[in-house]
C-alpha cells in the first residue's frame, strides 16, 4: 500500500508538467485568430464603454453644478465633456484632445494622435438647453500604459506589441469592425512575433510547466539519493536525469517562451546564456545544491581517495586549497549576482522590498549553503589533522599566493583571508575534543562562523560592484564634460531638418497665408523631435518669405541670425547646424537653420535652437529629460573640475579643487585608471584634447557602508540558521530540553536579537517616513502658499488685461528659480495659464489642465489646499495645490500646483541610513554577545559542572560533604537545596540503617524464639519426669533439696520461655494501625493503674479536654505503660520512686508528653543504644519495649527522645543526687 502511494505521488509532477504543456497547446491552438480575437475584445470593451457612458449621463443629470466632485474619475479609460466646444470636464490630466479632433458624425471613430492611437466614443446630452458632448477614449496604443504596464499597447485588447495600426487601407493590413459600425474602425497588421493565444491560460501554463519541471527534478533527485551508495548505475542514471531536467528548461527557454513571467524577465537580470534571468540563476544554484547533496553521502569516500592519491603529507594542502576554492566560488557567484542585477541590493541606497530582491536574497542564502556544504569535508579533515612545522610553512606559502590571486580579483577581497583563517582556527579549537559537531553550542558557533564568512564575502562583492558602477558613472560624466558635443543629437537634428523639408503638411502651411502657423511648431515637436531631445530646452522660430519672423516675439530676421551663427558659433560639419559654448563646462547649445522649399523655391524658414538643460536638485522632472534615468541626479552628488595645462579652469560642486586638490596628483597614472583617494574623496580623471583633464570627485565610501551590508547579510543568514534549528527540532519532535544550557542561551539570544530588530526597524522606519512626509508636505504647503500670495496680484493683473501671458510666464519663471521648484498656474476653470516647465506640456507628458481631484476640492468644495499623488510617465510624485485668492476681495483667482518628490531619493536615503544604522548596531551587539558568550560560557557552566561532579560522588555508604557558595544567586539556591538534600539523605541513611537493624532483629528474634522454645518443653517434661522418678528413692531431707533444685531449673526454663515469647511477639508484631484517639484519655487510664500502689509517688498534670492524635491506640498505651514501669524500676531500692507525668500543648497542633523519674539515670556510654532492640539495663526483660515504642510513635508522625542525668554526673558536678534521673519526651501532631 505504501509503495503504491509513493508511486502515485511520484506521478503528480509529470501530470502537472503534462497539464502545463496541454494548456500551452490549447491556449494557442484553440484560441481564435488574432484579428478575430481583437474584434471580439473590442466588441466587449465597446459594450462596457456604452454602459459607462450611460452611468456618466445619469450622474450628470443630477450634479451638473459640481461635475468634478460627483462624476466618476477612476474609470479604466479617460473621458471628457465639452460644452460650447470648450473642455468642461476631464477625468485624466495626462491627455486632452481638441474638440475638433473628437467631434465627428460617427459614434465611434479611430484617432491617430501623437500620444498614440485611440477609439473615441461620443454621446451628446442636453440639459437645461445646454449641450454636453461626452467623449470616452479607448486607448489602443498610448503612453498612458507606460506608467503601469511598461508598454504602450492596451493589454486588454492586444497580446503583445508586435502589431501596427493604420487609419486607412494599406498593404498587409486587415480591417477591424464593430457590429454597430458598417465601416472598418481601423486597419491592423500583426507581425510574426505577435503573441497568439489566451494570455491568462498562457500564464497558467507557464507556471504549470515551471512547477512540473521542478517536481520531476525532485523525483529524480530523490531516486538518485535513494540509490546513493547502494546501486551505482541507478544512482548515475537518476543523477543524470536530474541535470537533464535543467538542460531541458534552458535550451528552449522555458517557461519564459510560453509566457513572459516577471521573474524570468531578462530586463532585470541577465548575465549569460546559463543565467538569462534572475529566476534562472536561482534555479541553477538550486540544481547545483541538489548535485552537492547527491554527492554528500560519498564525501568520506572522496576524502579517502584523495588522501590515497596525494598521501597524508600533501592532503593538508589539498584540504586548504579545497576550502579556498569554496570561498572563491562563493565570492564569484556573489559578484555575478550583484554586477548584472539592474536593481540595487545595497541597503545603504535603497531598502524598498520587491519580489526580485527577495529572489536575489534567496540566491545569497543558497550560495551560502553551498559554501558550507562544499567546505565542510575539508574543514573536518583539517580539524582532526596534526600539523608539523613544515606543513604550516607550506600552508603559509599557499596563503601568500592566494593573497596575490585575491589582489588580482579585487584588493578589498583580501579581508576574506584572515576571516577564513580565524574561522578555521575557531572550528578546530571548539571541536578538538568532540568527534563531530552535534546540535549544541559548538554547532551554533560553526554555523555562525560560516555565516560571517559568507556575509563578508557577499558584502565585499557588493562593495566591489558599487565601486565599479561609480567609476563607470564618473567616466561617463567626465566624457560628457570633455566632449561638450552631442554627436547623436547633432545627427538627429540634421535628420529632423530633412524630414521637415519634405513634410507636405508643413509645406502647405507655409504656402497658404490663411492657415495658422502654430500647427507647424506642434508638428515638429511631436513628430520630428524624439524623446532624445527631452534633455534639451527646445525653441522653434518660424520665418516667412524674405526671412521675416512670423511672431512678434522675434525681431531679427532669419538671415541675420544665420550670419551671427556663422561668426560666433562652431560649424559641426552638417549643413546649417552650429554649436555654441556657454560660460561653464557642459553649457552648450545648437542652432539648426532649415529652409523649406516648394518647387526649388524657399517659401519659409525654420530655426531650431536646443540648449542642454541644467536642473535644480529639487525639481521633480529631471528623470524625464535625461537619457539615463537615475535614482539620484548625477550633478547633485558629483563634483568635477576641468584643468587645462595643469591649471584649474572650471569647477563645480562642493569640493574645493583650488585649495584641496594637489597639483602633482594630475601626474599620477593611478588617477586615470582606478582613481585615487585624498581628503576623504575619491578622484577619477579623464584626459582630453588640448591638454584638458576632467577630474570627477565624490565622497569616499566609508567603511560603514561595507559594514552595514555585512550586518544585514549576517543577520539574514543568522535568521535562516535559527529557522533551521527550530525546524530541525520540530521535525525530529524534540523539545528545547534536548539542547544543552549554552545552546539554549544562544538560541534565546537569537530571539532577543531578531524580535527587537523587527519591532524597532518597523516602528522607526514608519515613524521616520511619516515624519518626513509630514515635514515635506508642510514645507511645500508653505512654499505653495508663498507662491500663491506672490502670484495673486500678477494673476489678477493678467485677468484684467494689464499684463500679457508672456509677462505672467516671465514672472512665474523668476519665482520658480528663486524657490527652486516647479510651478504650474491654472485658472478657476482648470486650464493651464503658465508653467515653469513648458516642455512637460509641449511633449504631451501632461495635458494643459489641472488634476480633476484638485479642481473638485479647491474650486467646487472650497478647500484651501490639497496634496495629490500624480504620475508623469513612470515617475510618481506628489503635488501640492493651493488656491490663489485676491488680496483685496478674497475671490478665487486660480490654483497653484507645486510638484515634489514624496518617496524619492532623499526619503530613500534617510530610510536607508536609519535602517543601516539599526542593522549595524544589532549585528555588533550580536557579535559582541557571541564573543562574550564564548568567553564566559565556561564561567557560566562551571558551577553546574562542579555540582554535577559532586552529584556523581553522592553515595549511601560514603561520607557526603556539603557545598559552600559565596553569593545568594540561583547557584547559591541550588547549593542550598543540594546541602538540604544531603541532610535528608543522611537522615534517610540513618532511618534505613535503623530499619535494616530492626528487620535484622526481627529475623533474629524469630529464629531465637524458634530455637529456644523448641527444646524448652521437652526439658520441662524431662525434668518433671526425672523428679518423679527420683522422689521414691530419696530421703525426706534430700527430697526437699532436690525439689528446690528442680524448681529452680524449671523457673529458669519459664524465664527462657518468657524471653522467647517476647522475641516471638516482637517478630510477629503487626504494622501499627492508623486511627484517631484521645491521647490524654489513654495516658490517664495508664496512670490510674499505678495510683493505688503506696510504694511510689506520681505527680500527674493532664489538662482537661480532648487531645486527638492519629496512630495505634493499643501500641501507644503499651508505650506509656513501658515508660512508667521503666521509670519505677530505674529507682534504687534505697529511695522511694517519684514520677512526674504531664501533658501540654507545645506548638500549634502539637502535644508534648513528659515522663520523668528520679532514678539513677542513663550512662553517657549507653545512651545511643537505648532504642536498639534487645538492649536493656535490667536483669530481666527482652530489651524490646523502647524499640517498639519508638516505632509506634514515629508511625504516628511524632518523635520520642530523652534527657538524662546520671548519679555519677550529678556527683561530679557537685549537685545533689536528687537531680539525677531521666525524662522521656513524646511529641505528637494533633488532628484538626
């Protein structure tokens, strides 16, 4: 049954894999044709849009007075409402198409706009004689999707970006229809690479194939592990199949080929064909770990074979090389991970978690396990090996050579070697008395040592990657500064000029005097100036026939400007393109003169001016205008200078090159290779033409950065080790009691580190983040309020016609530069009036309208200010909106928008710094506690070991010495309990001795009674018979003498019979009974037996009342009788016996009975024998009375003792002989 079940579970991975392949086939084969699928999807989306338009109409009918407050704004697709051909409402602030473009006689139309291709759905509603035109756009391809999905196409309609759209019929294009429209909406052409099939099913199939392959690999691995060391052939077959599974995944690029899962996306990580993605890297190290685990059972065999091959003398060197190779492998894999990751794993830069980072840390954990398992056999060998002086010398030479290798790889990796040597020494010292590390403190130290090595290796690899990245960034900046030319930009400007000259639209606009020329500028910006020019400020001037400007803003003619460019500018070698240098380095511009011809005659002229932008650090939009999207502006964190012939020409940044940069440093070749460190800065230089040198500087990376990453990695690995120990205990069903004392302390120390770390980290980061957001919001509210007050009079003058829009924009630019912020100014209708970043709107990143939520809150709901989260492309930021009111009347004039970063570089830098400090502190505490625990573990456990040794010496026969401890701590409590235990043990030994003696006496009494009684009866009969036979033959005088002799013998026989009877009674005495009785009444009855005799005197003091005790009443009565009788018999015949008998309550719930005589007392030498059976000071009696009495009293829970003064003691002490005598005390517990 179990085999059948096991076989069934082995089939599950194959079933999952087969299901994934079938789903893949079905999702592609059974899916409709792509054109049909697009049409069906469009039909469904059109139906949903019609429903939404109806919902919008219903809301509009009831809330036309406050549209921005009540109309839905979070719909999947944007929609717009126009009245009188002017925008009245918009749900999206990124796009605002013109009314002329939207309005048509069709309910649905295809729009080809600069922002993409759309389907426009329209509906007209008339309310209170006012017409409202509602338009909803269905994006087919648009920049609206880039911020969310990273692509331009609509994923709800298309499967991939491999398609083209056309508004007119073209070759290779197929028409796309809607049921409600007779004419084709648009024409569609699908490329060969277009993804076919159902996306949801393809994604499901990709996951099934991934899980299936992994499951099959696990099955093969388990079979190979099962046959390891048993059947070699089957082991090799299954091990090969295990590796073949991974090959089958890599060769056809599965599962990425089925569906582009994000974790298999090479955009985020790709190092080689073996590691095309981060998930593939993770799978590769997992399979490598599986191979290592398959070889693990053969580790001793491999070690022995290598020992036989190399010999015992050289195997020590092989083991050292083995460990060093393991360390090098770990360092190489870490560099491979960090160098090719397109995201930062440095916690000092960014701590924002993501799925990719989790996978990367998973790779770090698995590679660390690989290092531990790979080096463990060699470490075990080195632990038990004996090193001669020659071996140590050879190992030293080997380590020296290895240092050279590490210097060649990365000088900073030299830190690994002393750490590894210390790790090996520590492991050797800890386990020299133990055959192998078990689940104890030694194993903890061993694992922690490996974690420290792996964390150090990974942190050094990360440091090396950061250093290389920073060096490449400096080289790029230096090259840009040196060149001061943009060759790519020059080429693109020239290509744009050629396209402008051949554009029919532009030619027709120049030809016709009736057409507006504004469309020419818009056409050039949107179609011919690509996003490459976003990093430039672009100005376009238009000139008519004769070169006269078409705008009143310019006075100089086209030819005048061209002549000035020839004289002042630098020719680029391209016709009509001139370059101009500014005052500073990196400050340059271009002018491109473009004549427009019709039939070889100039009909107009275009001048395109481009100047490289320089941004303020606090601006929100630099990422949109740079060719490289950086998390931190390069110019903000870099300092650079230009030297010509060894003299400083220009510098920028905080570093004082004039006074702090040594002049002779320019002669150092190291400066031009890897850079040099001086004045806590790292400097890198690049040579250019004409003896020009650009030096780029940045603050040197402090040691705290390496230590912070090391601390994080160490705590991460220690957390995994703690989870492993807990999991091991749970799987083995062991409790914490299985661990020794030191291991428990270490385990609890781990919890004491990780729990506060988690709580403090979360609370601190949350507090810092909230505090920073509040401070930033308040700061920008204050800035926006200040701007609002400054713009109030200007906006009022503009609205009253005192100043024009150009003057308004000039003043806004001035305020923007002064406050170092971006400013957008809107009127009360939400239309843009002026902005400090016109390129944002010219490039259609944003529509020239306000965020509808801000319009609702400030205009309709009359709020003073608000903050909203907004996006431009993939950039997310926050904007503060503040009402601009008249200083005199308080009337709302407009709205000021100030965008700023909310979770940008500054916040990430603060959070990273806080987190780095926290993990560094906790890692330091852990290392210190670990060291202290190692140092003081012997001191902590020494008392326990001492007590354990003494416990092992405890015996019932020998003498047990008590312990002494000077402090009143837990150990002192344990010592006191130990000493108390010794006292109890001694009492138990004495009780046991008495019990053994009593048992021996009982056995002896039984034997004596038997041996004595048996001959006594025949002796009595024989003597009586002999007496009768002798009587007739004796004379009268002799008869009396003979009778007295026989009678004397018979009396002695009776005495022996009485003794035998007493022994028999002692041996057969039953166990005392347990019953409640009045001890005072029993004592009184016994006393009354002796009160009638005049030969002795009794003084009795028994109080009235009931004194209940628990015991044997008959035995207690016999005890009192024996004690009184013994007291009478102890008095010599020359004086009258006097006895004092009393009963009193001694303590709570206890009664004390005293029986005192005036006899001769008990001699000092025999007092210890008083309660011993068969001991008596009298000439008659068995000597068992007091032994029986003691037994009965102790059975009742009481105790008996005596105090005695002998006559000899009284005489020696010059006391009266009347003071001699003995007092017996009986103490019994009372019954409640």
